């Protein structure tokens, strides 16, 4: 299989994962600004500043809820024939070259 096709498939899968979160944020976070503008346009009393922050934070709460409650997929590792593997974006299990302990020890050695 061509390497470019694999990269495109991984990008599409990543976009499929990120698009709902981006859509939730771009729609929900703007309501606070629109409400504030509506208060000013219709000569209503000044809208509380917390309206903007409530909708801004609400979008992150909705993304959190969607990610952890509705879609509980996590990065999974398994052991096949005594060899640790990690699931890649295409759903295939690929072997890891080093264990996490070795990786972090090497990283700590680089910083020292």
C-alpha cells in the first residue's frame, strides 16, 4: 500500500475524531458573545460578564462529556506473545520497541 494513502487514512481518522469537538466549541462558545451583542443592540441593560464565560466553559464541559462518557475509547495496549503492542490510528496493533520504563529512563538521562 502506498505510504501517502496510509497518511491520508490516518489524517481522515484523526479529523473524524477531532471534528465533533471543534464543532461543539465553535457553536457553543459563540452564544455568550451573541447574547452580549443582542443586549447592546436592543438597548437592554448591560449583560453580565459571566454570560460570556458560562458559554465558553460550557463548550469545554460538553466536549469533556462527549469524550469521556459517550465515546469511552482510550488508547489501548495489549500483550501478544509476550510482546507489548500499541493500537495505531488505523486499528492495527504494532509492537513497541521499548517499554515505557526504558523510554522514561532514557528521557531522564537526556535531561541530566
